[in-house]
C-alpha cells in the first residue's frame, strides 16, 4: 500500500526488531482500537516486529499483543489543559522489557502505507516526531506518532513529576513540551509521511459536498487529532456532535438545531471516506 520511496536521510543503523508501542487507559477507546492498530501495523511492516500495549486492563486484546502494566507515575494529572499528559508515563527509565528505539502510535490514527521507513529514518538515539500543521509559524512536533529511545525522556518526566500543573500551564500540550525540551532536540518526519485528516484529507467548501475525503499520495499514516475519529470519517460526519446526513438533510439543518454557526456548519459537512474503512480494520 506504500506509495513513497525512502528519502535520502534513512539509515540502516536500527534495531533488528521494529518495536511499536501504544498506551491505553480508561474506556474511551479500549481493546477494539488497540486490536485495529495492531492489525494495521502487522499489514504494513516488514517483520520482525513487536507490538506492546501499556494498559490498565489487558482484557480483550489480541494474543499477538504484548500487554504491559501502565508505567507508574504517581502524580495528579494537570487540569484545565488540552495536553494528553498521561503519555508522560512513557518517559520512564524502563518500558517493560523494551530497550532502544520504540515507535509510539496513537490509538486513533490510520496506517495507509509502509511503516518501515519510520525505523530507518535518522539515528537510533534521536527523538523524531510528526509535524503539527496547526501552528505553521511554530516548529512544533505532534506526539500522535513519534520515535524515541527508551529512557531518553527521563529528564522530562522528572521535571513533570516535580510540578505537573506548572509544566502543563507553561507548555499547554505535552507535544510542545517534548518538542522544546527533549534532550538533544528533536527531528521531524518528512511532511508527506504523516498527514492530518482535517487539514490534509477533508475537502474544503464547496467540494466537501461532492467529493469524499482524499488520501494524499505519499501518506503512510493519517492522524486524527481534535475529536474527529476514524469511525466518523467512515460514516461521513465531522464528529460526535454531527450525524451522517445527505447533502439535502445537512443544508436543511441550517434552519434547525445545528452544532456550529452557519459557515462552520457548512464547512464541516463530510462525505464517507472508503479508504479509511479499508485501512482501519483489525
């Protein structure tokens, strides 16, 4: 399914086993999302690889998934912040039996191409993040998909542990904290590899009423920050406050109980995305 060739920055100096990790807590996503992620990884990676889920409840996970307890982080999580600060558990000195570089993947992303280049790009001791298109004037990474060596981010965790609320208030998002403070700095994946569904796939008005969301030609992974999730894209609606509707029904909603102001409501019409349905499966 991969349509991109390897860039010149790739390097063979990688672990022979490609180590993929994710984290799951609570009930928002759970085993169905973890199992789908495993299925997407297995279809789009050259073995050998491992897939480890750090979770508070391993029930319902596929037997191929290595389930590990959540790394301990006994501090109150920040409040009043948009950052996903429980990810700070992954900045521990150890992560189960894993050593060396690991590729972290959010549960709500969609794999649409080969993952192999994410393990050969850059050096094994580097921290490499996706690009955040939401802040074009700021070089900001996105932790939906990032690689780091186990233990390298311990200084970030220690500072966070000492003052969780203060760190969150200063940086707002955990990805800004990692981007700015990771030891040795960070590198970003080539932009075409990781695409943002809302920015790079969803059509703009008026094309969104006539064409389904597009799959960018060189994409390997599509991320879904901001509440619009793969099942919404499959069904053809913007998010939990919308419902799948025909164009006529959607336009009639302008005169009824709509979730957004008129122009935003029209921009948020979404046709179903068949390519998401094809990729996002166990």
